């Protein structure tokens, strides 16, 4: 089971991304998220294994920040979403990166997502700017349109998802191994006494 969380400013399309990913449809009118919304999906990886994903869509309003922070814990992957037609949402990514790094586990994998790339005429943030910001933070980057189900590269996006899942799986296995080793040391210490 892998936990994904979607964060970013209000009205950048976080709920639409989740809906398109889980139910494969776009809803033009969408109620504003209050607190968090949840959905899940099972995906098949290229190696044939199944991965079960929990996807948590968070409210972007400042008034819900204290609620949504608690959902950051235990997250395997975080989608940091901005709207390519709203420059402020891009500039606020710094705030969201700070929030996730302050409140989530160190092992969380981040993916920067420039949403609404179908709105070419209204674009205020270039793909190059998104890629540059992602490189500065050392995170992955894709552009998407929840409306048209378009990705800058479907194969690239699938590879990013699989890489994030594999990295999260490896980190989880390493943590389980470390925990088992600590238990063994504890048992040995009790026997020695």
C-alpha cells in the first residue's frame, strides 16, 4: 500500500487530477475541497506487480493547513501541483515544499506537477521554469492536464510514478530491516543480562 498526497494552492486542479487518475473522467464544476478527500486505485507496474495507491487530496486554503498537515505523515509520494496559468501558484511551491519537508517523513518522494498545460494561450509559467524549479529542489517534474488527461509524456509520467513507488518500497524495506535488526539486538541484550 502506497500513500500519495496532492498539495498546492486552491484551484490548481488537485481534485481534478485525483478524479482523472482514479475514475478517468473530468468534472468541469467541482466543489472546493474542505480538509481532505480520499480515493484509491490499484495499478500494475511494468514488472507485473500490483501496487495499491491511497490518494489524499488536500485543501489548499490556509485555514485548513493545520488539518491537512497531519495527513503528510506516512506519505510515500507527494504531488506538488501548480497551475501553469496562475503565476502565484507556481511561486507558492516554495511554501508547499517547506510544509511537506517539515511535516512528512524524510523518505517521501516529491513530484512537481504543472497542471492545466492544455491552456497554452493563458500560460504564465513555462515548462522550462517548472523543470528548473524541480531541478533546484531535486524533485521529479511533469506537466499535465486533468481536463484532457494529457501528460507532457505519458511514458515519462508512468516511469516517474513507478520510480517513486520503487523508491518508497525500497525505503520501507530498509526501515523494516533496521527495525528487525534493532529487535534482534534487544533480544540479544536481554539474553546477555
